[in-house]
C-alpha cells in the first residue's frame, strides 16, 4: 500500500501531514479490502469501489502527459503505479490502466480537438478502450479486417473488435481499421470514436467473455454495421495506423512490465506470510533450507526484474529513439520470468495456493490466474522477441562498435537525475538506428566498475562474475551474428539468441543502476548486484551458481524470521548511505 500512496503523491499539489497521510492510508485499505476484491473475482464483477477510489485521488492525471496539463512526465510513473496496483489486485490494475492504452494513440498523433476530447474524458474518470484484436486473428495486426471506408461526409465503419478491455464500460475507443485494401501496411489507420454519438442501430457491445483470470475485468468487444463517423475521427494521417500503433506499443509494453513486478511482489508476500506460520516436521516452514532457497531466489528475481522494468521505462525519457528495441526486450523477458518464479512459489504454497478457502481467502490462486494474461497482451513473449529480428544487424554492428550514449545512460540510471519536463512522445521511432545503447555499453560499464570501483568489486566478490559476463556478452553477439535473420517466421536458433540478448539487457540494467546510485540501506539488499548477476550467469549457461557467494547464505537465513516487505525493494531504499 505504501508504494501506491507514494506514487499517487504526484497527483497532489502539496505533501500531506502525518495525520492526513494515516487517514489517507485507511481510506485506501478500505477501498482495496481483500475480501471484497476476492468476492468480485468469484462473482466475475468489476471492482468498482477500488477504481472509484483511484479516480477520486486523480490517478488519471498520471495517464495525462504534462504537455497536456497532466502529471505524466516519465513512463516509470505508470510502470510504478501498475506495480503498486498489481501487488494489491491485478484486475484493478488492468481495468484501470487500460484507459492509458486507450489514450496513447491520441497522445502520439491526435490533433488538438482529439487531445482535448481524451483529456476531458480522463478528467471525468471515463474508461477508455483500445481496439486492436479481432476474433481469430491473434497478434497479426496485418490481418485486420475491420474496415473504414472514406466518403464525402466522413468514414463508414464495418467490423468488430474482440477481447477488448473496457469495451462495454467505456464509450470512447481508439481502434485500428483497414482504410485501403490495396496499400498493405500503409492501408490501415487509427480512428477515434464515441459510441454515444453513433446511431443505436449501427453498433452493439459484444458479450463479456468468461476468462480464466481477471474475471471481474470488462473483457468484451464492439461490433459496427455501417457506423458513420465524422471526417475528423481519423487520428493522424490516412495509412499511419500501423506506425502509430507500433509506437504506442513501445509505451504500453514497457509500462505493463510493472504488472509482473507487482505480481511477484504479491507472490512473495503471500508465500512468506504462509511459511512464517505454517509448521512441518515440528518446524516452521521458513526454517527449512529448501524453502529459504526458494524465497531467496525469488527475492533476487524480484530485484532483477524491478530494476530492469524501471530502467526500460526510463528509456522513454532519456533514449526514446531506442524504445522499439527496449520495449520488446522488456516485454519478452520480464513477464515470462515473473510467471516462472510465481509457478515455483505456487508449488511451495501447495494446496493453499490452489484451494480458495485454505489461505488468504484464495488470493494466491487468483494471483496466478490473473497474471497469466500479462505475458500475452500487447505482444506475447514470442511476438515481442520475434519483433527484434529485423533490427539484429544494427544491434550486432553497434555492439561491436561499442556505440552508446554514456551520458544519457548515466542520467537514465540515476534515480536523482532532474525529471524531464515532458515525456518526448514525438521522439519515438519504429526502428532504432542506434541499436540498444545499454547492452552496447555493457563492456564499458564492466571496465568502469573494475577501474573506478575496485574496492567495492572486491568486497562484493564481483570480479569473477564481471569477467565471465564480459566474455558471455561477446559470445552472445557472435552467435547472433551467425544466426539467420528471417522475419516474420524467425528460426528457433535466432529466438534463443535473442533470449540470451535479453539476459544481457537485464545484466546491463542492474550494473547501470549500481554504478549510478548509493548502496541499499537494508542488510538484506546489501549484496543485491552479485546475486542478480549470478542469476543472469545461470540464464546464460555459465557455471556460476548463487550458493558460493558470501551473501547467499545470509539472504536465505533472513527469511527464517522476517517476511518479505515493500522495504526490501531496491527502488524503495533510502539514499543516505554511500556505497
């Protein structure tokens, strides 16, 4: 709850007194009462009370860029908000967060009237929808069959969008439609419509879909039959639809990684809550070595993912021209790694993670069900990873050149860099000519750590890890250079190489943060970097394991008598301790 309130402070004009903050927290806890949220899940009803409370706090201001008189200046604000919400309830996070997805195309390409329309809708707490997917077409945007035909008075819309969040609750939807059957990728456009302004006979809401997870969310759709839209329903220019959508996905894919980080937060909290009190063989579960090993590894994965998600989101402000690469790397890696770790925690929970009335009112089984959608939407793991294939020649060439904007990276990686006044939305491109500066800077960052922080490298037993990581990074690039570059049917060899490149991105994110920020203040977090890099080494197939590191046993033992709390997050650490 603390992380949510800290994030929402950005919507307030002045800090709260201690008394006012305590009252505010009590209101939030009532709005997110677990029993009520679980009942909404059982009934498959929307968690309106929690969303209403968020709206009352002005949370929508974080979906409104500062250049349009909102409070959004950096994508990490949304990622952090969604992390905080996901740690409480993923259905609330996804249901509320969808309005940003419905707005982002207009922020990127809308005219003044459209921007004002969306701004007013957000300030009025209207739910917005984003119509991309169609029944039977999967993630293939080129297969879009919804059409908008131009005529003298405007556009005639025909077709349907399906599996759309907020499609029924919301009145306003931005959608991708085919406007030219002969123009291929340039034959699609984005349109903005408000169904309140359509003739009642020209549209209908599709029934709510019964889903495995996020049962209370409004996952439905809309269908149109000769729906007449005005000429200015077009967002951007005709034929720009695919480009606008791909740029929008760079923001949404990156931000939604916060959902996975928050889900793992919740999984750790629930699991440590169980093992601290449940007894087996005459001992608390938290005293068993196998349990401590699982919890320690989950904690390290959590650190690794929170830093990577934050770093990826910061790229939108400091290196926006590389977001086509960074967003795909983050979306391919973070949700799938979180899902894997949650599955391991689920095994430890046993029946209490499966049966709905044995522990925490069934919260863990709801968490597992809810999170399964995150690796899929806005581009699945495979779709995101495959999308990097056309950029491989540039990624390889720029790595070998050592090309990177080190000054931008240091500003990006420093938590206390001056906040940009605006999120540079116009700087997003569908292709990164500079590759991925962060991965390309990995050899230079390793050298910097060894030369400028030799004492800390020795104290944290990092030297061997850094040397191994450097050699592994060269091998990953060499292997990718020998892999076939084919798209869209990317060969398995190339996909495996790209997965290893994602591991380099994670390692570089962690090292960049370590180089640019003070050491954590809590004992549990003190040696987070070598533990994270050890896990990356394991992902890369290197022989290092976490067990030999001096900090590993201490981290394991810490779970014997202390549960996971939000204070264990690296991004929650104080800044009054020097490395």
